[in-house]
């Protein structure tokens, strides 16, 4: 069904790949709003993992203009679902071509 919807409405990314996640998300959201009932999803391998946030991550505030003025910067390992959603959203927004 996702492939049909993507092809019908020309939902593809900059590389020409179908955007299946979005084509699957919208019908499920419409179902959640009570517009219709869909059959149970099939063919999933393993547990579902969060993909994206519902909205874009806000731009950082108070960032110095010069790299040398940055203090207290640290790398952390993405280990929670909330962090994974933020990471995925940032990577999709900042690296839209993959």
C-alpha cells in the first residue's frame, strides 16, 4: 500500500527513492483520527524503533559565533528513545540527501 501511495502522489526524495515511512505514517494517523480502519501491519522484522519526532528540533540558542568560544561541549552516546528521535530528526534535517 505504501508503494502505491508514494507512486500515486509522487512522494520521493532528492535521490528518487520512495518515501515509504511517510506513506505508511499518514494512513495510520488518519486511522487514529477515526477516518477508517486499516488491517494490522504485516511483515515487520524485529521490534519497531522510533524514527522521527512529530516536529522539527528547534535551532540551538546562545551558540557562539566563533568555534574557539565554545566551552563545555561533550559527545554523548545516543541511548534512549528520546535521544534517538532527536538524532534522527537532526540527521534528516541537516543531511537531507542521506
